[in-house]
C-alpha cells in the first residue's frame, strides 16, 4: 500500500458523507417529480444508501479483503490497522450524513 494515511483517512470520511448526502437529495428530487412524499423518501433513501457510501469511500470491497488477508496471513498488521481506521472513517462520514439527513427531514419525530 503506497497511499499516505491521513489524506486517505479524510478522503474516506468525505466521500462517504458526499455519497450519502448526494444520493439522498437526488433521490428526493426523483420522489418530488413522481409525486411521492419528499422528506420521507429522502430519509428512506439515506438508510438504503448507507452501506454503499461506505463501500464507495473505501474504494470497493476487494482491496479491503486483500488488505485484511495480507494483515492476517503475512503479518502486515500495519496495513490491517490502517484499513480498519479507513473503514471507521467511512462509517463516521456515513453516520454524519445520516444525522444531517435526519435533522433535515425530522422523520425521527413521527
């Protein structure tokens, strides 16, 4: 792995945040055009897109699986730890976007 840690850490966070926010809001636009309830569809789309935002942020699942395999089988615990922190960063970005969508839609109050 030739990627530097901190730029990739922030990249994972903000890509997950952007994918979830963008996907939810564009999905809400589609709901508005088709006459569906706008805020409900935005909240539902945010729940459905969360895992895909994490996967998109870490660059797909195969690189992650390869890094975990390398960490366990070849003793590359540094790569394993880096990959784990990048996944946590992506999960944090997805959670932040989910909270923003929740605050925007206020669907948790009903």
